[in-house]
């Protein structure tokens, strides 16, 4: 079973950038897939931002 993302200790998703790798890892599964919106309980705008930031971090080789 998948675990849900707990947003209690996280910054506002719209304030994250690609250098916040520790917090971005909570939105990525162990296999490297981005966790879907129904598990993260983010709005569509926030999920698009998180996806974009994760892809930037991958491009900069900060995360897999």
C-alpha cells in the first residue's frame, strides 16, 4: 500500500524550489515516480508546480 504525503512539516508547495530536495522526496515514490494528486491532496496548481520542480531537480542531478 502507498503511504500518503503528510504536509504537516512541509513548506507551502508553491514556495518550494528545486534545491529543497529533502522535502521534494516526500512527493516521489521509491521507484522514482511522482506521487499522484489523489495521494498528496494538493490542488491542481500545486501539483503542477511540484511536478515542474521535481523535473528541474532531476535535470540538475539533485535527485533521481
